[in-house]
């Protein structure tokens, strides 16, 4: 029997980005003992990298803004595929979450009259992004960490132990969610939610009993026993070659959910941010914040043409300027001018840049020009975009106050994620499992608007913490027992890379053949996803991707490492490969199935948006038993519940006609 240390907690949060920390604060405030586990150092999550700001309709810059306008923008940005209830909750609650941050000590940039300043971003009708220069995520994480410390100090006063009610385990990775037969009382999330789905899923399904983890520094295994687990693990970008994501975004939470019996939705929708650095090669993909365009930056091709005017799709034509003069006038006088097309939603801008480069009008390094140098005085650029100024000077030897940047699309964000109940964040199918932040699906539909992630983290992080605490409290008396067999199997799986390529490993089902280098496998995976399931997709290429993924999956079973368990990055990557391959298969399978173009999913062979697909969610589950022919992922199509009538009334009929089927329109 595998001997591993065990700890008991009420709520375990996996991830210490904005969603994880907000969930942890809420669970602890509900009086529950809460543990937070994160793969990297505490404070180093994607959230800290967020630049532009947090979207909330506080109406500071334009009093006409309100939650209804924010809801409308979010639905338009997501091409009406969003889980509308999530979009509603998000729009309604985001301002409270921002003000709450301020009461916890966040220092946002101010307007002249002392209110929180709000800036423009693509797809948002009014200036809506509360920000701290272009380092908003840093302030958000700093504030949440400070709040965690304040709670720990309060606990110390009461119990003599800072970590008695909230403890962070940094540089620890979860490799399995542990489950037990579902004989406990019904979870609150099992009630039918307002969006018509059931919350924490099928009656009698296995329920959460804890999480299996390893410490990166020592390689030591440990188990966190808890009735409630919140996934807040962020994105999947490291499966693609050109990405703004950092090393830890290997889709762990997505894969952990699948392996525990939950489902993923919308996985075909991956956001390629239009503006990543393209040069030098060592920094290709690093993000250039949308605030550059929000603050007046313009896109030009190699001929000097401001090309975005040629790419305004019909559904957005009425809202965007037709001339440079009108577009420029909007910054000063938005009442009488329409928005510049550079501020179209990200999917539109990314496709336009891709087309310009393909047509031979790109920059020497395969991007387009993004210019602020001719639009603002140098000191304004340095004040409003300090990180961008620093980033280009340090990494590309470019002074953005004097010359344009070269930019191109980069894999940035995944709209798809764990299928959750909109109100409770409970994962369908696995009682006790919750998900919030980028790892959860549905909120952003087929395309996320900039700034809507930071607000999503806070709104649904709080909800996940609240309902996870409630579930833990209700199930406290009948905590599920952690199975010894599951612990042994998780430990064996985690140790497999050390014996890869041996007869013993082959006998245990790892397949015949020599050990494979995890770094090589990772590079091949990234190349395949970039080339075959990237920004523009075709049936034959995605079918090819699935064949390549099957080959990689077979080889990854033999991913081998040398050395020992103490801080061994090769070993960590070998373990991450399982997750990246599962998630990549979800993306490729769903993208192949969706025969239309919508939001972040663009098909060369089906270039139009198809109203018949609007209500379709593609739901990915683990195929049982896994089949080498068809892969590890099963896919089914589910129809989304109709949008509530009062929310539909927020839109003009002429607009709805562009998205909804005749049947939906007449049913209204
Ligand atoms: P993250 O902040 O990504 O945190 C995930 C956590 O999970 C980390 O602590 C990680 O260590 C942990 N983790 C992962 N796997 C495991 C595991 N197996 N075991 C244990 N722990 C694990 N959005 C906006 O709204 N506005 C912006 O201005 C903006 N700018 C951005 C700029 C950049 C460069 C990037 C990359 C993203 C930006 N985004 C922005 C998007 C936004 O930052 C992310 O979507 C968001 O921060 C995700 O937050 P999260 O809490 O879901 O996860």
C-alpha cells in the first residue's frame, strides 16, 4: 500500500489566480477550513500578467453604462453562444466585485474627479475597464493575497495558528481528483439551475473525496481529503506553439475534471489574441495588451493602410466607423461618432491580421504594424502603457514612443471549459466538484471580450467558494472516504515516467518501445495544434491533427525521465502531457464537428456563421472504454436553453434576426 501524507480540509481550491483566491476568501469567510494549492509560486499566476483591466459597468466614464449594456456586449462578443445566465450574473455582479476590491485595498487609476478610471476595450460599448496602468492583474492579485493574509492574522488571534483556517500550498501540483461512490445527501447544486441544467449532476454519480498532489521541490506525494474541491487552474495555451500563456497552463483542471467524470463544453473555441509580439523569435507570442488600441493605437499594413475598415462584418456594421476621421473623432466625442474598427472583438481583428499577412501585406517578420507613436505624446504613452514601453524596449529594442510595434495573433485564452451550473459553479456530473475562472466553460460563448476575464474570476470565484462551502457544510457529517486503491493508482501513474521504456512498464500497459523525450513530444504537440487546429481550420487538417494526437498519445505513455523526484522539470512535463493531450483532443474533435465559423472558431471550409448552430453546445466526456481508433474523448451535441424573454428584450429585433433561428424568434 502506498504511504502518503494525508490532510483533512473542508474545501480544497486548486489554483491561486484570481478565481482561486476569490473562492478561497469566500469559503474561509463562510467559516470553512480552506486549503489552496498552486503549481507555481504563490502570486505567480496568469492573473498577475493581466494588463488592460477589469470590465465592470460602474458608469464612471460614461453614465449611460449599466449591467444591461455590459450583458449585451458580452453576448454579442460571444456571438450569442454564451450561457446567458452566466453572462447576466457576471454583468450584474462585476461592479460590486470591483468596489469590494477597493475596500480591500486595491489602488485603481482615478478620473480627474477621483472615481475609478475606466478605459475603452474591444467590443465594449462604453469605457468600462477599471485599471492600474497596464498592470491591473498585479494589483488584483496583490489585493487578494493581502486579504488572505488579513484573514490569517485574524485566525492567529483566535486560534494561535495563522494557517488554521486558510493555508496555501505553493509549488504543488494536483494530478488526480479522488472520488468515492455517491451515497451522500444531495448537493444544493443538484437542484435544477436557472439555466435549466442540473448543477452538480447526476444522482448517484461518484462524488469528490479529495485530491492527489505532489510537491515540486521534493517530489513527495500527499493527499488532501475534502468533500469539496474547486478547480481554478486557468487555461490551456501551452498546447499551442505561439502563445501568450506561461509554462503552467497545460489544461490541468480541464483534464482533472474529465478524468473525474465531469464534462467540458465549448472546447472548439480558443481565443487567438490579435496582438502578440512577432519578433524576435525568442519572445514570439508574448502579449501586447489591447489597451494599446483602446487608448488610440491603430493597425496598419506594410502599405501604410489602416486596414481594419475593410474587415467590419455585417453584424457589426452599424456600430463601427466608416472613415478614419469618424473613428478618431470617437475618442473625444463618442456621442456623435462610431467606434474605430480596431476595437472590434478580438476574433475579428485576429482574422483580419491573418488575412493581411497572407495577402503579402505583412511586416518583415510576418505581422502588421501597431502604432501609438504617432497618436499620443511620448509621456502619455509611458504613463498609460508603462509595461508595453518596457517590454518592447527590453525584448525587441523598439521604442514604442517613436516607432510602431510589429504584432500578430497568439493563442491566448480558452472559452471552453468545465460544464458548470451557472449559479453555483458546480460541475455537472461530479457532486462536490466546482470550477471557476478560465477553467470553467460557458460564460464567454464563442469569444471572450477583453477585460471580461478578470471580472469573471471574481464573480464566479466568489460563487464557487460560496457553494463549495455550502456543499462541504451539508456533507460534513458524511465525508466520503478516500480510496486506498485510487491513491495507489495515482502514485503509480505519477511514477511511470521513471520506468518508461522498460519491460516492466510495457507489462503494465505503457506499450512496447523505447522511452520518449517529453520535451520532444511537447514540441510536436504544439506544432500540430498550431498548424492544424489554429486560427483558421479545415476538415482535412483537423482529421490529420487527430491522427497525430493519437500517435503522440501512444508515445506519451512511454514519456521517460532520468534522475530523481527532487525538482525534476522533465518529470513534471511528462505528467502534464497527459493533460495537454486530452485537452487538445477535445479542441480538435469539437472543432472538426462544428461545421460553421463563430467567434474564435473559424472554418475555411464553412466560413459563415450558421444560426442552426447557435444553440448547440458540444459536450466532451471521457470515452469509456478509451478507444485507440476513436480516441479518448466522446462528443455529444446538447441544445442550450432558450434565452430568457426579458434579456432578449434588451436587443433590437433586427439584431436578433442575425443570430437566432426563425423558430427561436417566433417562440419569443
Ligand atoms: P490563473 O490566474 O491562470 O491561475 C491558475 C492557477 O492554477 C495558478 O495558480 C496555477 O499555478 C494553478 N494550477 C494550474 N494547474 C494546477 C495543478 N495541476 N495543480 C495545482 N495548481 C495548478 N484578462 C482580463 O480580463 N483583462 C486583462 O487585461 C487580461 N490580460 C491578460 C494578459 C496576459 C499576458 C494573459 C496571459 C492573460 C490576460 N487576461 C486578461 C486573461 C486572464 O488573465 C486569465 O484568463 C485569468 O487570469 C485566469 O485566471 P484564473 O484564476 O482562472 O487562473
